[in-house]
């Protein structure tokens, strides 16, 4: 342990953070250096990161030894060994020393003298002091709190969960992801992963936060009807590229949702009854596991892991790319029908009629019914402010004329607005009008049995304008069955194939009102409990579902036991735990 003269007054030691410049070889370079009370040093410059030790001398003097490593972004390789004699002068310090530059294999290529000066900007070591070496292997960006771009990197679409990570890696490639995972594993830090932030559920406090938004590879192969997709892409990107070849990805209601989070949750497409889960159509995945390995998993390579990742919600590694099947679909018959719901009796008639209609539909017809109670706010169109509606959304993948005939019974109910028509598949995400900007919303999901008249009365009561004011719900019931009920071609961890409807509850959650909104959501689900199957879909688990027992209900018992055993095999220390966590249990108990 170096002599740090711990009894000295803090102002008489270099402990803290300093910003300065070093002059050498006719050039001047900026740096930030952090001195800790234990005698360690951490350094950041535009092209290097460094660690070392310092020791106090007499009358404000101190020395330090430093090893700097060039970062991949610098375009250089090797290391710098520096020795500096420095002196404190109030809030500044000045130093003189030598620097020796070595190649990666240790050959000395240059030696020089240097002068440095710095201003103290903090009296404590930097927050990144223990993490500075993370930058050494990263080709992309390594960011710490206070850095330009840090807040942007951790921002996401869902604002009800805030992250406070130890460090951020904006990965440039799969090797960056592997380096970040290896760094975190060596220090027993959790790893958090995010692209768009639609599925954020658990705060990434103290984690190494890996942003995959820069992984934007996209290749569509019309000969094989497949697409290779980088982890930074959203469905809107893939929709546009596939449409050029008359092909379609099996996406959900928003083009802004990240592809990988959707696939690892199973993926419930708008065409779910005709095509099943999106996870059914994944051919292979590139994955970084907890041991830092980059793997390609498929039915033939690590098949157990391939099964677990599709439905495992990020518990088994960081997906960096996927290859998926595309379907030959240029056009669908799709749209929405709006019915006024101010009269509860009329609203109940519409919902009951929809439920009866849905039972008789062929697999080519996927649909949902949504009950809305809208606030009277200027952000909404005048004809919608302060009103209640029943919305029906339809997507028919067969002949357009036949689709139009199937919708006629719904038209006979007298919708106030009807947009159903043949549309290009590339526009399929427009029919739900999902928000395109970040929101504060509380989500809950559940799987329901068939609904009877009592269920209809309960649902309608939530949007009755005469009901007491409170959080205004949007309650969507997605009709299941069809291809969802049949075994997939490529088995995965998503189950619950016997439910009739998926319930998706969305409630605005302004800052400061989160707890009241959660209680209101609990009340909605409690009143719907008689029709609740007790299970849920892993891709629709919310921030409220962090509890292990709530996660467990997203899987059938045999599948859950298999998942916990695979977690123990591939992530025994639960490195990937900033998620809806599946604990590692070696015996599957």
C-alpha cells in the first residue's frame, strides 16, 4: 500500500477529481484524473484510459505511476507507462514526468518528457473510478454520469422506470457487448440491456448498461424470405425493407418497438391468429452469454438455449442479431371501428356483439376490442375529448373482398368512424395509433378465458362516464386462438395456448401519481379475476410484475423448471437480472 498520508488535510492531498492538460512533443492533450484515498488512480483522455497508484510526499508534493491503454476508438494500440512528480498549488496541481509508449507486445517505441497542470473539480473520487478500464476494449462509447450523451443513452420510450447505471456501453458491435459482459462478470456487476426502452421494467441501478441501439445491420434475402436484423433496429425499419420485396415481418402494433425485446418476449403479432407467435418464426439468434462468449443459437446449435431465449425475456444473454422468416404478404384488409360508449347499454351491446362475432372468425382474421375513456385535454382531437369509446381493430390476411364481408356484422352496429380497407402491410402499425414519443404509462397484462355477459358489464363499467373520476384506463382484449393454439414449428418457452383473450391494460401514470395508478390497475384486474386464467405472456410482463411469483405465472410449470435449470447452466451468478428475472436453480425446483 503506498503512503497516502491519510492524516493530511484533504486540501493537502490530491484526493478528488482533476481536469487538466498535458504538454508533450509539441502538442497539448486534455485529461480527467481521479485520485482515491486508498492510493489508486483512474485516468480518462480522448484516446486512453489508465490506472495506477499515487503516494504523498512533503509540503503538498506527491508522485504517481500510471499505465494508460489506448482505446479501440483511438485507432492506436499498445500502452503508455508514465511517472509524474507533482505538487499541489491551492486548487491546482502541476507535474513533470516521463512517458514511455509501448506496442501491445511490450516493445518500447517512444520515450518523452511531459508537463501537466490540472484544476480540482471535486473532492471525492470520480463515480467511474473503479470502472475506468471498461473503456479499454470498447470500440463504441463508454459513458459515465456527467458525460455528454449519458442521459440520452439511458433514456427510453417508457418513462415510468428510471435507470441509474454505474456505466453505459453504447456498443458498436457484438465484440463490444462481449467485452462489457466480461467486465461486469469479473466485478459481479449486473448487466442491463436496452435498445428502445419500450420494455423497461426494472431500474438498472449500479449495472453495466449495454445500449444496443447502434447495432443496425439489416439484410433482406428475397430468395429465402428471411431477414437478418441487428439489435438496434425497430420494426418500422424492417417493415420498410421487407416491403420492397413483397415480404412482411410479424410485428406488433408499434413500428417503434425494438425487434429483440419483442422476440425474446415471444412476440404477439397483429396477425397472430394466422401466423402464431413471432418467436415461432425465428431461425437463429446471435447471443452473448454470461461467460462473454458470442454464440449463434438455433435448432441445431445450442438448441436448449435457443428454446429458452425465445420467451426468456433477456435472462440468458444479450441478443445482438436475429435471423427471422418473412411471410409473403403485400396487403391486408385492416382498420378500426370506433363506437361511442357514453351509453353503457350501447357499449355493452357492441362488446357482446364483438365477442360473438370473434368466435366465428377464420384464422385469417385477427382482431381486438379496446375500451377507452379519454380525458378532456387539448392534446386530443376535439371529437374525442372527454369521451368514452369501444374500438375494434381488425387485420385480415386473406382476400380483401372476403375480409370486407366478414366485417359487415361489425359495421351493422353503427360505428362513428370506420377506417377498414385494403392497406399495404407496411402500414399495419398505423391502425393502432400507438404513441410515438416517450410516455408515462402503467401497463398490466393477463390471459383470460371466454367472457360472458357479467364480464361485459364489468368491462363497460370501467369506461362509464357516470363512474367516479380516477385514472382513465385503456383496456384491450386481443383475440387469441388459431395458429397460437397449435404447436410451433420451432418450439420456444412461450406457452399459455389455451386462453381466449389477452388483456392489455394501459393507464396514464403522471409523475407523482404512480402509486395511485397501480392501485387502480389492481382494482381493474381484481374485478376481472373470475375470468383470469392465472397466467400471462412473458412479453407483456410490466414493471409491476418484477416479483418472482408474477414472473413464474408467465410460464407453464414444466417450462419454468426447465428455464431455471438452463439459467443455472448458462448464468449461474444471475448476471442478467435487470429484467423479469428467472432465478438460476440447478435442480429446477
